[in-house]
C-alpha cells in the first residue's frame, strides 16, 4: 500500500476539525484559531494550506461533494442499473440526507454556511450536468417529450430537499422521502419501456468515467492551494 501523503493527511485533519465546528457553531462564529485548536496544530499551519477561513470551508464542502461523486461512480460500476435517473436521484438524495454538510449546501442553510450560502458552492455537482444529461439522452434513458428536461428535473427534485424547511408540519421518514422522489423522477422523466441491460452497462461506464475525470482537478484545488492563487 502507498503511504498516505502527510500534506493531504494534515489537510484532512484540518478539514475534519472545520466540519465539526461549522456544524456546531456556524460560519460566523468559527475562526481560524478555533479550527487550529480543534485540529491540535498551530494557527500558522492552517495557512500553509489555505489563506482564509472561507477557503477552508469551501475546500471542506468541495471535499464532501467529491466524496459523494466517488461513491456514485463506484455504485455505477457495481450495479449499472444505478445509472437510471430515478436511482441516481435517490442515491444522491440519500447521500445528502446522510451528510449534514451536504444538506446545508443543498438547502442553502444560512445558519450553518453564513455568507457562503450565497456563493457558488455546488460546482462539483453542476460541473458535468450538461454532459450528464447529454449522455443519458444519448443512451435513451430520458423522455424526449419533456420541455427543458434538465430544468424540470432539478426543479422537481429540488423541492424534496427544501419542502420540510418551507413547511415543518410535513413529516415523512427518510425512506418514504426517497421512495417518493424516485417515483416522481421515474414517472416524469424516464421512458415507459425499461432499458436493456447492455444499454445500462454502457451508460453507467460512460457516466462513471465522466465522474472519475472530474475528480482530480477538484482534489488538486482542495489539497494543493498552499496559499497560491
């Protein structure tokens, strides 16, 4: 096994500490000193990786998004049926519900994220969206009669992320929310005829490859800023 890179290991330690403090206290109340203390390092050591508190938190949120993309890519290769839009939407929603930081990003939680809630913090998810939908369409996995399907799909799925914030009286357990989302996406945006296994295998590999290719530049940004611009 390859020994872990000590620079990356230390960066992860800082990001882990930042994540705990961000969820506990929110962006406004956490300082670089707090993060360094929690990570049991000197304040100056944090600046060897990132120049500001916001850069630390943006790297943290990007890391969590990259981890989710890695999980989805692995799932696609383990079971090509996961490439169907309703299953991808369900898996993504599950990942967000399981990770409070991703949920804060998805809901633009101002109490947790502070001013970062208004920044473009979902680039990892958006970076391949056009190519993603193009591939699904190429393999016949999307309906062709829905106007502006990517917009419609995001609007439909987005409501599941924020509805309970908008109306706290609505109470469903997570499994019921996941099932409802999958049903809406399947019935609204996918062809009635189930795809052939060969199509699923080819589409899953193509999309997993897109996800794999997008990860290294983000990892480089997350871990190798070293105070440079």
